[in-house]
C-alpha cells in the first residue's frame, strides 16, 4: 500500500483512508457483519486510516470500529490510525442542535470516544464544524492539552476556511484539514488549499465520490429512504440530479477508454492533486472497497487529466453539496 504524509506534523498514512460513517448512519441500512468484514479487509489491504465521528448514529460507528479492531490480529490493530470528529450535538430523535467546542466539552467528548473505540489514544482529533460561540483557539488549545496528556496524538480541523486555519495553526501544530474535495466539489482550490500548503497542513478529502453521485453506480430512478441524507441533498434533486448524472456519463466514456471504472477514475483524479491529499473512501462493502483500492493502480497522464477537466469542469455541478441550513454551519469563512 502506498503511503502519504498527513501534513508535516502528522503520521504517514495509507494513500487511501476508510470513511466509516455510512456503516452506521445517513445512507440507509447497512449490514453490521459486512461493515466489520469491510474494515478487516481494508486493514488487511494496508489501509491504516479509519475515519469516524462520535455523533455518527450517536456513538454506534465508534463502537463498530472498536468491535472490528478487537477482532483482528495485534499487528493489524496496531497499524490502525483513528481519526475522530467531535462536537456535533444530537437528540434522541436523531436531530441536530449545533456544535460545542468549549474546552470542557472537548475533554468530555474525548473520554467517551476513547471508551467506545477501546483505545488508549486517538490519532487525529478534530471538531466537526466550527462552534460560532467559541474561538477556535480555545477548542484547539483544549485538544493540545489532550496531546500533552497522551490521549490524542495529532490535532486536525474540519470544514473551516483559510482564516480559521491560520488562527488554529498559530495556536498549536495542525496535522490536517478534513474537507470535501472531489471532481464536482472543488471550492478548496481558491484559498483553502494554498493556505494548507503554505502551512504544511495535509488534506483528508471526504466525499471523493460525492456520496455515490459520481461513483458510476447511482441511477436517476433510485429510491432513497427518508433517513438517507441524499434524499435532502440539493445535488440529488430533480433537474440537478439529471444534470449531474450527465457529467458522470461524460466521465464514464473516459474511464472506459482507460479500462477502469468511473469510481476509480474519480478517486484517481483526487489522488493526482498532490501528495498532501489523502482521499477517504466511504466503502460499506468489500466489493466497493476492492473497486476503490483499484484506483491506486490508475495513472492519469496529462491527456487524461485534460479530458477529465473538459468532461467535468470546475463548478460544473448543479446544486449545493448540503441543504441551505447545513451550509450555514460550515463557517463564515467557508
């Protein structure tokens, strides 16, 4: 398995990470046994970075990862690096009620995550979204104290803009920023990516297949459950969906010419954007994991990249990546 640095202050990680959220929440029913088998298969293939959030199904995802880690040989368990987001506030009905980045809350969230994961430290810890009521310096400072005590190894950020990144980095060393980045979500290229590169901060890119939209497997007639995030996502609605799937078909022609899948070409494009970017793949089954790992063997030359850019230009997607209410939580400097 190829490796990449997680910024200048973070660890070496596998060139692809596994985003485990879909195994517990937001994308319809998932099979628990298959989810655990997929985590095992990822570790056996050399994937080291496992990404989760303490609010994914209210702790279910962390417990799932903990169960999977307990069942693998010690060598595989030791190679696993946990990346955890915290701070999102939930209620028993599954609702969302903001974010909490107060230092006391940071310590509280971490204590529960360590227990659910069954580990003695979290490798990368980050608040999921900026708490508008708490300066980022206070939140990062609290994580830094957890680093000093050995409960956390590295500090990350999630879905924040250039100004917040600079303020956080002035407070403590930041290993990476987790943010959405794909062929049809390229907003970080203007300000965020130049800032992280200037400061030596890596990128863990989620949504590299735009929640399955550009995987090549999503169809216009697919029925989504009300609990599936995509049933509310603007990019999956009506004319937006039709337009976005036309982009996928344009990408499919290029992929077929190279003898690879649409998903592999989309992941390979993200991999091509720089050694400081680690794509997170949200595979929920071993079949999808195998397909995603195949992207590591795809080489895109200049002609391929030019063809992809022509087929799916920047800003070509129709619809925002989140509903309007959730876009408001991405920070004023998004």
